C-alpha cells in the first residue's frame, strides 16, 4: 500500500516549490497508523508471531524435521506389541501407529494443511474480488446474472458437493484446494460487490470520470487500492474455514491421500490407537486448534487495524 | 406478501433446478458412470460387454440432455430413482435418513440456543468482568476446534474414561448426547458472542437512554428493552444455521456412526451410488432454500421494521 493520495497531491507539478514544504503531519499516513494500531493489539501480535513460526516450520520442513515423515521405524518406533511408542529421546513426540515420527509428521503436515488453507482462502478471495468488482462496476444485467449465480452456489448443500467432487475426481492436493475454493468464493464476491457499488458512487470516482480517465484505469488506480485492505482481512478470516474443510476431508480419508502427513488425516489414523495413546489424536488436534485460533485473532486484529474509520484509542 | 412468497418459492425451484443440472453435469464430466458401475474382479478393468449392458440397462447410452429431461420428468412425479446399491427407492431411503439427521440437528439447535442466550446475556451485562473475559477466551478457543475433534475429545472423557455415554450408534437418548454437544457447544458459544456484541451496541442506543431516564431498573432495561432487539439477528442466524446443519453434520455422523443423511451421502460417494448422491444434493438444496425463506419470514414476523419483498 502506498501512502494514499496526500503524497501524490504533493507531487503534482502545480507549484514548483511545493516539494520544499515539509509535510504538515508526518505520522498520519494510513499505513503507518494501521501498523501502529495492529502492534497495539498485543494478542493479535502474539498470534502473528505464532503464525510466523508455523509458516517457517512449513517452509523449512526438510531442514528442521528430525526424520523423514513417511519412513516407518519398525525396530524402535513400535513397542513389542506393535503399538506406537510415547515421547522419548529419539522421537520427541513419540511415533504413530506405523512407527513414523510424530514430530516430523506434524512439521511436514504444516506444509499440507497450512498450505491448502492459505491457498484455498487466497484463491477464494481472488475469484470473489474479480466476480464482485465486475458485477459491481458493470451493474445492470451482468450484475444480476452474476449475483443470482452466487445465490445458487450459496444454496448448494456444501459438504455434499465437496464429497461428490472428491469422490468423482479422486482425492489429491489440487482437488482439495479446488473444491474448497469452489464453495468459498461466494461470500467474498458479495462482500466486494457491495463495496464496489458503494465506491462507484463516491465523489472522487466522479471526479476521475470528469477528468476523462478511462474506465479500466479508474478501476485499477482508484477502486482496487480501496479493496486491498478488505482482501487481506478476507483472506486471513477465510483461512480457518479452509483449514477446517481440509482437516474434515482428510479425516474422512478424502483429502490429500496417505502416506502424506495432513493434520486431519493424522487425527483419523490416530483414532485407532486413541484409547491407549490419546496423544495420537491430541497432538495434531492441538496444532490445528492453535493455527485456527491464531488466524482468527490475526484476522480480527487486521480488520480493526486496517479499518480507516477506526482511530487510535 | 403472497406475491413475495410466490416469487421466493419460484426462485427456490429455479435454484434447485440449476443445482440438479450442475450435479448432473459434474457426474458426467468425471467419467463414464457405466464404467464405474460395472462389476469388476480384483482390480481388473471391467469386461466391455458387461459395461455396454450396464450402460443400456441404466439408460446411460442416450444423449445427456435426454437423460436429464427424463430425470426431471421423474423428479416432477416425486421419483428420484432407485439406489444402485440398496435397490430401494431413493426417496424412501433419504426420507428416513433425513428424519434421523433432523432429530439430531433439532437437538443441536435447541441446545445451542439454551447455552448461547444466557451466556451471551451474562457476558454483556457484566462487561469487562472476569466472567466476561473468561467467556470471550473460552469461546474463541471453542470456535477454533473442528467439530470432529471436539467429538473425539468428548468421546475420550465421557465414553472412555467416565463411561457415561456410548461411543456411537443410535437408539437411546444417551446416544444423542455426545453428538449434540460436539456441535452445540461451539455453535452456542458463537451465538453467545454474537448476542453480546448486539447487546453492547444496543445498550448505547437512544431509546435505552430514554428507558433509563424513565427510572427503570437496569434489569428491566436489559430484559424488556435491549434483549428483544439484540435477539433478532441471533434468531435469523439460527434459522439459517438449522438448514445448514441438516446437510452439514457429515463429520459428526461419521465419528459417531450415526445413521443420518451425512453418513449416507458419504457411503454413496464411496459406492458411486449416483441416484442417492443426486437425490441428497436435490433434497439438501431444497432444505437450504426453504430454510433461508423461513429465516426471512421469521425475521419479518419478529421485527416489524423489516419489509418483505424489497
């Protein structure tokens, strides 16, 4: 984000000496205020730090995971009865039912679960942004058709359709991202349409039109920048839903196929050993809860920080 | 009013038609159904002659649009076809399954409201107290737990350790407790937070100040003047949620092996039982359409400021 149009106004070549004047209030730039407001919320900041750690974990998985996540350690990874072993010096968080290192699987799982969550949410918001702003700018028949289409997709029984799609197209990473996106773009589309319809009537857009600026340029230069903060918040708040959907699919065995370590799939696999070693379910469960709660907190924090109508308390 | 109802019901019809068409298209886009239906022996590709016979028997050899029109013709007579797997009419199968899901969904909704309303009221009236903060933290944690994980946690404590309730299944009231709680707890806490936010914003409204300046007790102000208006959006949300619950508790039904529509659809997708899938999506879209209509009607009935048909 740039520092809004104060800067651009100052650069207008109306007065050749304008640049010599110091800015009147330096610290009121929108982005600086937003950053300040975000930092002020300690909880959101703490959640961000946890999320950064989780993301680093996903990115650096090959370097920090102690073992290969799919390698089965039949000798010391399983006890005499063939059951998973608990946390010990070798396997810090124990092993799963096939003698695979839990810690390594959790770390690699971040790639799948977090990756799908972020990708699906981003794609949903991007498609929603495109559909919403086209509908909002075009108005008339195109708007009506697009929004009725959104209504129809919204009244799909979501989980049935997800099950249907996955069953028809065979589970894989991209199918998972695709089905979550397919059902996730409608809410952002409505959100952005409302926003664009409101923006379209504002005076500064009228002014741009009067100056003879072509429509595509108005959209790119004057409408889209206003939607960016909204899009960031929408992505952040959409990730928990996408992670839930991915975890649910993996739990049903319809997500990323095993032996790939997805958190939901790990829970599902762990239920077989649940009674004797609840850690099998609790560890992947805890990491899902941590991720989702952090995304909710960061999303809410960003929403408050990026809202230009909110001033510092 | 009548015009509004007719318009909305027609629109539900159009929606359901489009949904059916999309599902139909998807099934055919994903591959030859006859190929999937033909019996196979241990991973060998099915015999082409058998596939051809299957195709003919199910009418899959005709052009897609003819198949769709025929499907719609049967649909208009209330016939959703026969389940490939159970060899029973889909309508009959789905009605029983939807009934048991409706029982669970109804219980979940009642429990969620019973939990959510008092908790939300309490949090709003004791704003910024220890209790309020506890409720806020508790709810943001609960809302971060996927329902199937919450279900597994409840199973661990109440079925494994305390042995109060059965692991899963269907039959007695004990079977319903854990599935209900695992969805109702987060949903109820969601309502509590929603109600709290509404209450807090309404308590600053002018008419509340008027009520206070008339000398009404704070309790009277909150219960008689603030609560009804704060409840309206919660009621709307709950009635929309109910429709989604009827189609959205697949995971809970799987965890508890509860024989509802979700478990049925999951099995049908595993067995490529196309009529059952089509029928469930059709029923589900119908339910969601009428659920949303009900939500609008309910909101208009409760709040005279809302005008229908806008």
